[in-house]
C-alpha cells in the first residue's frame, strides 16, 4: 500500500507548473520500516525518517557483520512527527473513520473528505 500512496502523491506548486511528486523526506513510524519501503524511498531519492523495529535490530545484530549497518534517520524530524499524528487523531474522532466499516476505498475517502470539510467549517466559525 505504501507504494500506491507514494505514486499518488501530488503537491501543487505555488507559481504554477506540474505538481511535485517527490517530497524531501517521508516520516513514518516503525510499521513502515520494511526493506521494501526503504528501497522504494532510496530509489526515488527521498530521505526516510523511519526508525527500525526492535525485531529488525535483533535480526541484524544476530547476523553480525553480515547484518549490515544500523539505519540512520533524523531524530529531531521524527520527534516533530507528532503534529501529523495529532491531525490524524482529529479525523479519527469521527467513529466511521476510526472503525473503517466501509468496504470500498472510494467510500472511505469520501468520509475523509467530509470530515475534512466539517473540521474546516468549525475552524472558520470563529473568523469574523
């Protein structure tokens, strides 16, 4: 799924032109620390800010010198990842998104868009 998300990524440019498809870095938790995800990010020239899982560390150490080097990542950028996590938690306040009852991805995405609109309207309510 990670590859599909990265391929669908489009960030519009401010002054026009085609949208960016390659971010500077990708932040993720330990669930995204697979070799395939890191290889995809390396191939696209994206810095991975993803720590290694404990079992991956143990397997690497068990293999000794053949296990390779430890993964390096920007620990300060990883600490700032909580801002994104808090944003996801705001979306998950809506039970339909938290439980993922929808069978189709299109329906789930519609729910995410609807939740984004309600969050945006609540934020605009306080403006003059």
